[in-house]
C-alpha cells in the first residue's frame, strides 16, 4: 500500500513534534513516525529548560523550578540565586507536545522506525518504515529529519543524504540516572571537573519530591563508568540514600550545526541537525523553534509546488538568523574552556564570588539565555576575558554586534 503526505516527520522528540504541529497548522497533511513504542519513552526523562521553552500548555510537565544553582569547580563552590528556568519531565513534556500536534491535525504513528529514505532523481521523496515483519513505503513531498543524534537510526540527512557521520572525537557522551529516595533539595548542582567530565560537566537536578537526576557528559568518557564513579566518589548529601531506578544514555555532537541542514525534499531539525548549545549541552529550545520553522517552510514549499533544495534553503536562512550567532558562540566558549578546564573554572568561581553582579550573567552564558546581553556583561570583566581567552572573547562579542 502506498500512502502520500505533504510532510513526513521522522522522529517524535521536541523537534519532530513542533514540526508536525506547525506543518499541520499551516494546512499540510502530516504524518509523524516515532520508532519507540511511546512518545517520550526512551528519551532522557528530565531537561533543564529556560522559561521561554515552556509554553503554558506544557507547564504541567514542570517538576522543579530552578531558583538556586550550586556551582562546583575542583577547589571552589559557590551558590547562585535567581530565576534559572525549570526542570521538565520529558516523558510528559513530549506527550503534551504530541497532544498539541494531534490537536492541529497531524497523524502520529508509534513503533515506526524509519529505516531508509526514498530517493529518486537526487531528491528525497518519502520514507521506508520497517518493524519486524511489517514494512511500508510512505511517500511525502518533504521529509523532516527530527531523529535526534543519539543512535544508529538517527541523523538521516547526515548519514543517508550527505553520506557522512558525526565525528566521534566531537561527540559528547552522557548518561543520566533517575535517583529514587533522594533527599529533598530544590537546587541544581553543577560540577565542572576534567577528572570526571572532560570538556563537559556533571549535574544533579531536583525531580519532584523524592527523586533527583544525576548526570554526566564529557568527551572520550565511558558514560556509565564515569557516572558511577562520580556518584561513588563525590559524597553528595542529597544522594546518600538514593538508588538509580532508570538510566538514559545519549550523545550530543559538538562540532556545530550541519551545513547545510537541508537538501532536495528534506530538512533536518533539532539534534539531527546538530542544533545544540555546546557550552551546556542544551538543545530543547532550539529543537522546538527549529522544528517549528521546518514545519512552516516545508508546507510553504509544498504549497508553492517547489520542494527543491533552493526552496527549502529558506529554512536555513531563518534558523541561522535567529540562532546562528548563539550556537557559534557556545562552540567557541566551549573550546576555550577545553584548555586547563579546572584552573579556568576555579578562576571563574573566584571571580563570581568577588563580583556577585556577574553571577546571573554567567548563568545565562552557561545556559544560553539572552546570550548577547549576558556576554557583554560577563566579558566586560578582564578576569572573565582571561578565562575564556581574549581572542575567543573578541570573536564571540563580534557575533552579537
Ligand atoms: C543525557 C542528556 C541530557 C540532556 N539534558 C538537556 C537539558 O537538561 N536541557 C536541554 O535543553 N537539553 C538537554 N539535552 C539535549 C536535548 O535532549 C536535545 O537537544 C533534544 O532532545 C533534541 O530534541 P530532538 O527532537 O531533536 O531529538 P530527540 O529528543 O533525541 O528525539 C528524537 C526522536 O526521534 C526518534 N527516532 C530516532 N531515530 C528514528 C527513526 N529512524 N525513525 C523514527 N524515529 C526515530 C527517537 O526515538 C526520539 O524519540 C540533553 C541530552 C542528553 C543526551
């Protein structure tokens, strides 16, 4: 049986669900295919998100408000207070997004892995899905690759069209445990240490009353061993009597966004496009907005009767105008911290302790919120410039001129 849609979305994470909703809102006939048996199933179960990523209809997925962050470098510790967004339960967050997409008219199929893209005359024209003995060809005008960057099935545009793969040296590996029986503590703990998390960090987030999320990300680590060692070696009072009850392994590319993020008949959004703020590994906000842009551009192109590479390039122009500078800045700052990470984070925490007015600017720079303004405040300090290296500082500030 051959089905035909205006837009086929591969992957039901935040990027895919936002794309499906936007495309359906624009009047497109939309099908979303998710490989897992449920939306929000195997995705990591918590995410720290800025306020603007949590629309009113998604609020019930909030499990903790972040008003306090404890920053730990090898030799220093500092508590910072402010409004730093919220922790959402991704299992519910993603299902609420699915409800929004369905309300707009998108069809959602679960347990439907996209195995191959249908390609003819150099253009993507649909997908091949296969699960067990069941297989189907589904034709579509535009395929939106929202498969994330986390496993062998993901990153369809990159692997199947551009014929490349993520550079393994530029993949941050991570693991996160949901810890049951954690002591009540509403603060976020962030640990910057090259011993446990080279070129990354470790964290403990609150998750409701009795749970916490403990995670780690770094380059060239074994994420399970690194997380076990981190939890075993650091005596964290909130985790003293806690046990892991779920694990979520993942990987994030830090080489920067794909260039290009589109080809004839296909657009990539979110993790699949490498749209990650590399400094902190945050990606939810970009996945939501880039998914939305992808859905809109796809339906505009279908309506105009031109889904060629030239027409879909509008997507790349729009997302780069909104986020290009942010994503490039995150990558530059991350690379600058890579040399002597421990000394630099010690120096940064010493500076923040001495200059409390820089504390919220640092938090915003770390999480990528209101980045241009936060960078101007933080990098006005000579000490901060030294931490991030003067050359990086000038290049980063140049991006926001
Ligand atoms: C451990 C970890 C912690 C993180 N913490 C945060 C955080 O606190 N805050 C934050 O903002 N970001 C965080 N991120 C990043 C964030 O998770 C991603 O940026 C975001 O999930 C990207 O959304 P997405 O929709 O592009 O991809 P994903 O959320 O990865 O969704 C992709 C979906 O596609 C499905 N899929 C994959 N292949 C196929 C296929 N072939 N066919 C059909 N379906 C397919 C997958 O099952 C999945 O449901 C974290 C990442 C990791 C790994």
